[in-house]
C-alpha cells in the first residue's frame, strides 16, 4: 500500500513539475523559474528574488542529475533558506554604497571664487562651478580670492580661505 502511495505521489509531482507534460523535464521548469525570478529581480530591490533565482538554478542541477521530485522540492527549500540567510545579506552588503553625500551637503569642501566683495560677517557672492551663490565669511574677502565652502545654510554658503 505504501509503495502505491509513493508512486501516486511521485506521478502527481512529476506532472506538476512538467506542467502535465508541457515541459520536457522538471529541469526545464527550474530553469524557466530561474529566468523569471531573475527578470522580476531587475525591477525590485533587496536581492530577495535573486537569492531564490539562484536556488532555482541549483535545483535545476539537482534535477539534471536524476534526483526525484521530492528531492528537488527539498533541495529548493533548503537552498532558498540558505540563499536568503547567507547570500542575500552578503549581496546587500556588497552592493551597499554607504552614505552618499548629495544636494547642498556635497558642496562642503568645494573650491569657489569670490565674485563680489564679502565683508567680515557680511554677505557677498561667490562663483561655484557654473553657479553664483550668496556667501558669508568671518573675514573680509575681495573679488577674485580663492575660497572653500565650509557650510551651507539654506541658499547661503559659508566660505573661508583654504
């Protein structure tokens, strides 16, 4: 009786893994699943589906060496858990760029040129890259002086001699 149950289960799983004979073998199913997961991963963040895609690819290898349907499903489950637990954190850490300074914070440390006199504690103008900015300084600066941005407050730069 147990042998009949195992054979009935194996037949049902074989049909499920080949979509009722539409695919040539379960290996083909795992390869298609791998491809589909990779494509969807492109449009998502976090490398969640990428880990599952790699699991599907490795399960295709398991299927190709002749492991039965139960073994394939078990391999996919184990590989998925391992991929999500080990590969995903590794990939996320590898792809992490850290804190990227953007917007006005990226201006701090940049070189600029005074275009309109800046009195000590007063307001003048500086040329930074291709833009002219309002600027303040603690010391008096003349037009043409080279300065460095030390802070940004709103639309005003605080500058000092380098």
